[in-house]
């Protein structure tokens, strides 16, 4: 397997979650209500899986290693766009959390903000994924030898192995105020 393999597999799970988000959003628009626990679940998925786990491998490993290479102007531009898109996803997710808190506290007008954020994420991620799968990952593969690619793949597996511990350490730290 090439290093981009796990990233593309993760994209398939993200796409499945996006389909669930779209279905839930359509129902929420129709009924004028949404389950705040579903929003919490979607946020947890986006933050932990899509952003920290998936984007973490991209930013902390792939992009880090690409920074050491002489990228073409086009490839560097796309990498920078991807970094900006990751930041956009984080900002949108933060706004979703804030809107869900308002909704949970009785502000029914926050439903519009929740719907806007969910819609934005559901529209944004497929384009982002397509750019990575069809453009950036194939182009970036050319910068690495087979040995470098396999070393990156091993680092991806190690990154994943540590993720569950990182997540739940953060949960406990948050509960204890550390």
C-alpha cells in the first residue's frame, strides 16, 4: 500500500458521514428542529476523525515531508490551499458548536446557523476530498522514493495508534481542568 492509501480510505468514511449529515439536515429543515446530540456526534466525528486524525496525518506528516522537497509552484499552491481549507473546516465546525450550544439553551433561531454550518461542511468536504484524491495525492507521490513513501505509511500507522490515547487524555484533562 502507498502512503496515500489510508488517507483515501479515510475519505470514504468521511463521505459516508457527510451523507448522514445531509440526510439529517434535510429532515431538520423540514421539521424545523434537530437533535443537539446528533450535532455533537457530527462535531466529534469532524474534529476527531476528519480533522485531528485525517488532517493530522496530512499536516503533521505528509505536508511536513513535502516542505523538505522542491515542489513545483502548482503543487505548492495546492498544498497551501489544502492547509487553508483545513483551517476553514475548523472555523466552520467551531461556529457549529457555538450554534448548537445556543440551540440547546433554547435559542430556536440558532437552528438556521446549525443548518448553515452543516450545509457548508457537507458542500465543502466533497470538493476538498476530490482535490486531494484526484490532484494532490497523485502529484505528491512523485516527490517520494518508494522507501520514503513506505516510511511515511509506517508513520501514519503509528500516528493512528496513538490517536485514541490522545483523544481520551484530552477528555480527562478537560474534565479535570488541566
